[in-house]
C-alpha cells in the first residue's frame, strides 16, 4: 500500500486531503500540531503523529520512519493578521519548517512526490493589466504571511533545482468550504449562526469592497491530487477558478440564506493593515491537465452555513 504524509493534517486543506487519500486507498500519515477536531472522525483509520514543523530533529525522525511515497506539505502559520502580530513565528514556521521538511527528505534519500502549499498572497498587489494573475507575475506581497510563502516557494524550487527532488508548488487563491476558519466566508457564516441563535445582534465585518477568486475545497483537493499525478516537477500551479467575486456579494448571499434578518456593521478591528483590492487567478496551466471547477459558489456558501449550524448544535448538546 502506498503511503502519504500530510503535514498540517489537522488544518482545513490537510483534513480534506486526508479524507480524499484514505478513500484512494492510501496509508495516511497525519502530521499534526494543534487541535485535531477536523480529523477526529478518522481516528483508527489514519496514523496520527504529533509534529512541530519547526523541530528539525523530530522531522528527521518522522521521515525516516514513514518513508512516504507522497508528501502534501500544508503545515504553516497561514493567517494574515497574526503574521503582523508575531512575524517571527510565521517566518520560522513557514520558511524554516519547509526547509527542515525538504532537507529531511533529502537526507533519508527517498524520492516522493512533494506537493508544497504556497499561496496567492505571494503575488500581493496586482495592477489592472496583470489580471488574471498567472504564475509568472512579479511578487509584491502585502503581508508578512505573503513574504513567508515566498520563502516556502523558493525553498521548494531550490530543492528541485539542486537535488531534483520531485517538488510541485501550488499557489491556492481563496479555497473555502466546511472546516475553514478565519476567512470571510466562515466569518460571515458564523456571524449569521450567532444571530440565528440570539447570541449576537449584528454581523461585524471588515472591508467588503475587495474582489476574490473563490474555489470550493472539494474542487481544490481534486486539483491537488491531479497535480500529484500529472504535474510537472519543479513547476508551480495556481489553484483558482479564474473568476472574481465581490466580497459584498458573498456577504449578501449569506444574508439571504439566514433564517433571521441580519444587521451589518463594519468595524475597525476587522480591517487589515493592507488589503489587496482584487485577486483573480489564471488557471490555464491547471486546466491544461484536465481540471475545471465544478461546484457553484452558491452551493459552497450553503454548505459552509450548514456546517456552522451543525457545529453550533454540537456545542449546545
């Protein structure tokens, strides 16, 4: 049985990747650092390993023991606002953690396919003539998180170039769905559920004037696996829908789905120090391999809202 290692498996993308790979018949090794709620339903079905990606010796040990055929590297400090608040943790986790992982693979002398999660945050500021953004666009990061992901990206490229490690870099734009936290969609959904359950009177929001390229997690996972199977090693691929959605329109859709009237309030604490006005990705390279998004955004938003409604019931029970 083929083995895969998923770092950051307790996270949003990692947990969905574990579901997918288990269904594919893989022996799944889940590297986790924090709360494992997202993969609690997989206990007894996957191998859960406690790992701090910043602990080099521990990573060496894990790679030596597992010797995976595929590695999906999602472990990161992946939030923009915390990257301003504690930049060192973000840089240590994302850049050094990636180096430690890749170097552990090199030292054990195995040859897995290594999918490295980078980010559209690397692109940062986009001029009108650069939209939709393709993989060759210059980096203009607007947060320490974006800078950290450039480091992640370049180490993955370096290990392919220097050692011919089979790294494939992915730059997801806004991937969302059930289990996602601390993005606009999950914040809106949680706010609606709080109002529906009489725990809040207003839905507090930040900047709703931006435009984002939004992809359902189920489409995103299929894209990642397609790249593991057919992607060109050393290359980088955007994962996106090639379509922009106004955050205000997404908010309006959640309001329409609510069972109660919603009062919107814009508050300063929800605003970022810098915010890219528009992010739309070019997915031509991914489409050339046969991928296309299938799940309509309305379905995604409804699924997110129902997930938080069920989660609230679990808390109450």
